[in-house]
């Protein structure tokens, strides 16, 4: 048995907590942190879209097909960040 390559923990349990056997070099915490990080950007996009004020010039993004959302939301979020 070896320690986690990220944090040094010995809590590596490939067969527990729903792990799929990938990344055997990571402890349970680092494994799930990595998995969650993959979805963080999507969560930020959808939260941004949900919180648009009524009458926003970006309101039409919610009516686009799902495969067009990501680029449109990223552009609008970048526009907003550039303004602040």
C-alpha cells in the first residue's frame, strides 16, 4: 500500500465509497475532490444563468439549446467580469 500522491494520506480504499477503481494513487478525499472539480465550471454556469435579473440582455441564453449554453454563458460571464 502506498500514500496518496497529492496529500500523503493512507486512506486509499478503492473498493469503498463508490470509487470506480480509477486513480489508485489518490486517497478517497483527493479522488472525490478531483471528480467534483470536473463539474464545478458547469455548476458556476448554471448558477449564473439562474441568477440573471429579469430583463437582462443575456436572458435569451436560457432559451438556447443546451449545447450552445456553455460558450454563450462563458462569453457573458467574461463580459461581466471585464466590467467590474
